[in-house]
C-alpha cells in the first residue's frame, strides 16, 4: 500500500513512524514532511494546503491512502 501523509509536524512524524512498522505499507510519502520524517518517508515539496498539487501527486503515484495531519488543509475546498 502506498500512503501519503500530509503535514510536517510532530503529529505527522509519529504517524509516519507507525506506518513504517506495517508490513502492508510499501511506500510512504510526506508532503511537505521535515528532516526527521525524511528518515522514514520520501518527502515531497508540496505545501500542505496546495490541494490541487496534492491531488495530482496522489493520482500520479497511485496513492492508496492519504492521512491529513494539520487542520488547515481540511478547511480548504
């Protein structure tokens, strides 16, 4: 399973850490991620509120599951 974690804070870092433990997860991407997250996931230079870019990335990379950490992207249309 390919997973995209949106955000780059401590919450997202622990989510990535736990996802990495799963045998079901083959690829983890984080947008935008951070230096610590980069140890466990592929960071993508897309801001967490750039909804159209995130959707394009998810479609292009055939993401199976997206987890949104910060609240701001959830308020965007």
